[in-house]
């Protein structure tokens, strides 16, 4: 297996291949030239400076490069850099000065080549200007219109008009870019509104005179058939990326007042129910009647198991076959849904402000209204009278049944039980 030092040889060679002057530093110019040479993207230079330029001075030294990669610097590479720097000191020039001189020399060479190209062009322009009057006089003598001289301007470098923007896939003159540059989105809203108005205005006429989907057009040529069917409406240039969903037609919602109140066939006045939820879950209560909201009015009685007059949802009860013969049960007329509504409590903010005020009276604790006491006694008396009619042994058995809590033991299956 290769050692860690052998694995790092490729990284050292990469540094030496970019550092062309062997000065021990990589400049931005050297990175750009290497990027053009290897056909890399423009982000190559920025990534290298971000990774290896620790002091952010625009130059990557060999020590910064090795520290960023976690590699020990090679002795032969360091010796080569020192020998190159010593040569530069002997000649009286640093590595940077050598690079600047080299760049100036290249600029002078390009300037000389441009100057050598310009004189022939200028001479041709002068010659054309001298020949132009003579040609114009000859054309006038022959009765012809004088022709303008050909342009002698140097041809510009060919450049693609529509190019890609920084490898993003967006073209410079794409439809979206032109749409945004010309601010056509302002006109699109107005045109859409005008189009809708015209559509509503001419709805009746268009309904009467609908254009056919296909129109026949004559086609020239012997081998083209003479007639061709063409769509009367042109297809859109661009289609939506996602299908437009039509709004769903919602079903008419029945309000609570329109809903029907159903009652289970097993629940009848006087039936004994088992409560499955709430504060009194597990207790057996007697069903009295169904209220307008669909809830069930039940009682313990309160003297037997401590359950007062309450409203219960029928989905949270188990109906048993046990039933009391209540006969002509007379309930107070005020026993409705409004009778059982809770009183609104004071909010915390108002309570805190009231507590700070020394003149406010403290809120009294909840007290049971006298009318509720009276209604409870009148209803329970009728239920107890129904229990007395059962006789002594049955009455004792029924009182023990109502006062006991419902529970399940291991091995008991509620769906197989008969209540």
C-alpha cells in the first residue's frame, strides 16, 4: 500500500504545474491562464482562492497550500523555490517584477503588431478616396448613378448574439428575459382584463356563430393534394408546466338546524345506560328524554350513585336491556339545552386588572342555583317511585345495580356480552 506522502505527490505536482515561474506563489494571473489552458469553468479561480488563500492577499503560497491540505511540504520543492528566489535577488529583480516585465513585453508586442497592420489599411482608404471622384465622373459621363465606395473598415470579431448567462442555462435574449426587460408584464394585466371584457361582451354572438375547429385551405403544387385542413385557432406557443385544476363543486352542507336527530332503537325512556366517558364514566344512569340538540337527558338518580341531571352524547353510552317503567313522567319545561349551558368566566386579562383595582369585589365561588336543586328533587322522586313499584327484593337488586360501577375483567369480551 502507498504511504500518505506518496498519495500527496499529485497535489504537489498540481501546485508546480500552476506555478509556472517556480516562485513558490500562485497568483491570480497564473490561475486564470491555467483555467483557460485546461478549459475549466470561471469558478475555478474563486474556489482556489477561497480554499487556500488564508491571508486573502490574492496569492497562494506553498505553505498555505500544504496547510490547507494537511500535507508536509516537500524538501526538494522548497529548495527549488529558494534557488529561484536567490536567482531573482542576484539579478536584482523579484519574481513579481519578472512577471510585470513579462506582461509589459507582451503588451508591447501586441501594440507593435497592431501598428504594423494599420498603415496598409490607411493607405487603402486614401487610395479609395482618391479613386472615388474619378469613378464618379466616369459614371456621370456614361449616364449611370455613381456607386458608393466599398467600406474599408476592418471586420469585427464574430460574436454570438444570444449566449448563455454564466452556465445557468438561461439565455441572454430568451423570451422570459426580454419579457422582463421590456416590462411587458404591465401590459399583460391590462390585455387580460380587456380580453375578459371583450369575451363577456361578445359571448352571445360567439355562441351563435362558432368557428369550426378545422378549416380547408387551397395548397399550390401538383403533388400536394390541392387542399389541406388547417386548425382555425392557432395552438399556444408554450404550454403550462402543471395542469390547471378545476374548482371542485362542493356538496351543500347541511346546517345543524337542518340535521335530523335520530335515536337508537335500544334507547327508550326509562332504559338504564352505562356511561363510557366524562366525569361519571362507568356509572349506570336512567334515560329520561332526548333534547333538541340530539343529546340524551339522564339522571343517576343523584341519591343512589351521585350522578345529577346531565346531557350525554348517545355515542358514548351502552344501552342495556334493563328498563324502569316511568309511566307518565313529568319533567319541568325549562329542562332544555340552554338550561345546561355554562356561564362565561372572566378572562385572565380582566381578572388581573380587577385584582389590581382595590375597589372591585372578589369573584364569588360557583354556587348551585336553587332551581336546579328543585328540579333534581322532582325528577329523582319520580324515578324512586318507579323503583318502589318493583317490590322489595327487586328494588334492592336494582339499587345495587345502579350504584355499582361497570368494569371488565380479563377474558371478558364486550362485543360478545349481553347487557
